[in-house]
């Protein structure tokens, strides 16, 4: 696995998500011979990518439905996400499958879904929850450090909802305490993580939040609620302001 580098936190030269979506939507359809890949975020950066061709063609909805049904949903079922969030996320994915099978989604909505779900760090949130548990159980960290870490991970979830965190950045943030399975791409916490490693993870998370200019404060949404907000945002086609 290629390790993320220190400059993984830099967004200086990256377009905002809205700008990137506009660029994606502006691309002309190249027909069935051209395809882009729906990456089940979970395997981003892994040797074995969970990927299914999602064609920009008349079969786009069918291909997208197959990608969710056969690739992403099974991956989420075996993820380390909390049980309640896992059920809620899978339920929403199944709703998307039904909408795709019934051809209720427009091509632009499918394109936006592909953009938001490709490399989406929300599917790897289980590792963040594992790290939170490790921080709370660590006897060398102060109560203040534990409280601050909880607030910063809440803030990080808000950064995810705002579309300001990539999978590569999540890998970078958790690099000192987590490992990635080669076969599935899943991130999980390593055994016997030290207080210093947890403190470095905390510093990286704070840096990412500050760089994204995410507001501070506790998060009032669950992981599954954030996921649903991401989906709803993707399905909402912006109104063209030009007459």
C-alpha cells in the first residue's frame, strides 16, 4: 500500500466540491465505449480496488444499480461501522438501488452520486470510532485530551458532510494508529497503540479540520444521518441561474 504523504492535507490547489461537480456535469457523454469507475471508497489506495464499471450510456442506471448491489452494499455489511448506522446506510443504499432499477434518477443525478460516493470516507468511519474508543481507554491521556479528541472527531464528521475530506486525507490522519487490509481496503486500528501515536493522530485531525475551515462544536448528526445528507445533496440538481 502506498503510504499517504504529508502534503495529503493540502487543499490549496484543489477545486471545491461544487466546482468539481460542475466540471463533471459539464463533460459530454462519450458513449458506451467510455466508462468511469465507481470506487467503493473503502478500497481507495488499496491494491485490490472494489470497482465496477459505471457507464455513461443508456445502461448507466443498470450499471450503477449492479455496482451498489454486488459491490458496495456487501462491503458495508462487513464494515466496522456501528450496527445502527450500518443498517441505516444499507437501507438508504437499497433505496437507491430501487430508484435506479425503476429508472427514477436522471443521468446528472447518477453522475453526482458517482462523484460523491467514489472515495467517500464516510464508509471508513468505523476506524474513527475505534480510535475514539482507544483514546477513551488510554490511561496516559488526560481527561482534557480525551474531551478535545471527541470534539475534533465530531468536527471531522462535519468536514466529511461538507465534502472537504478525501479518503487519502483520512488515511493520512489515521496513519499513525491504523492499518489497511490489502484485500478489502478496510482501515482498522492497530493493536497496542501508544498515547504518542494517538496524540499525533489528534494533531493531524485538527490540522485537516482547520484547513477545511470547519466550525468547532459537537456534531448533532449520526454517521448514517450524515450519509443521508450526502446522498440528498447529490440527488439535488442545482438550478441553472442563467435565463
